């Protein structure tokens, strides 16, 4: 079961996709689709394809290869909470751009592992070993701060909208003051430069 902040993140992605695809037929590619949770939130006018290493994917591949094995172009390309798991995230960012139509949007989310909860765990030497030195492929190879995530995405795309994923209303207000401290992650809606 997904945590509340993860559900909020996926709902925000679905909302942005619906806004862009309103009143028209759209194709989307969900890079790192995992359990296809997003697909269940989309209307019928959206043609969904998922890319991942697991059997739930329409296009099965190891994203560490740096290639998305399709020549098809999409109206919306989503990459949510994936770059931190990939050996060479820059190659995947470039591939995401390659599979986007000229007038397409991308929706990218990157988590913030420097939020206050993690900082306090480190400060007081509390358990947070699930974040580091694990053989579980679900864990993160990279842990960028919010500013680094934005700079990374800006290297290939123009960011037209930015929003923060938060746990509750208090953290939503606080994340506007200090996103690196209170936001769980950043969602960026992007277009090709």
C-alpha cells in the first residue's frame, strides 16, 4: 500500500495529465510504471503504456541501460521517483526527451531525502538504514537536494510548473518557505527547450 504522500504525488500527476489531455486523445508513457497505479486514475481518452523491468510493463526493459526501447512518440511522458534509482540518470532524462512529441509535456518527480525527518534521524543517530547501503533495487543510488533536482531537469527541459509533495497542510505551508526542509519531493511539468 502506498503512503499518503505517495498517493498525493500520483494524484497530482494524474491531474496534470488530465488537464493537458482534456478534450483530446492522448498517449502517455509512464517510465518506471511499477504497479501501474497511475493508469487506474486516467480517463479513457488517454492511451497508457508503462515501461519497467517487471512483468506489469507494456515495454519491459532495465532503465539502467539508458535506453527506452521504442520509436513511438508520446503526448505525455512521466518519470516519477525513478532518477534516484538509475545508474546514469542523465541518459534516462535524454531518452525521456527523445520519446516526447514536439508539443508534449513531461512530468517528473524527484524525492527529497534532505527533508526534516531524514535530517533528524541523522542528527540523533536514529534508524534510517533503509536509505543507504542496501541490495534492494527499490533503494536510492542518488539523493539530490531539491535545488539539485531542479538544476538536473533544467539541463534538458524548460520547467513550466513546479510543485512540492508534502505530507499534510502544515508541511505544505512550510514547504513554500523552505522546500528543502519540509517537502517530500518536487513535481515538475516540463516541455522541450
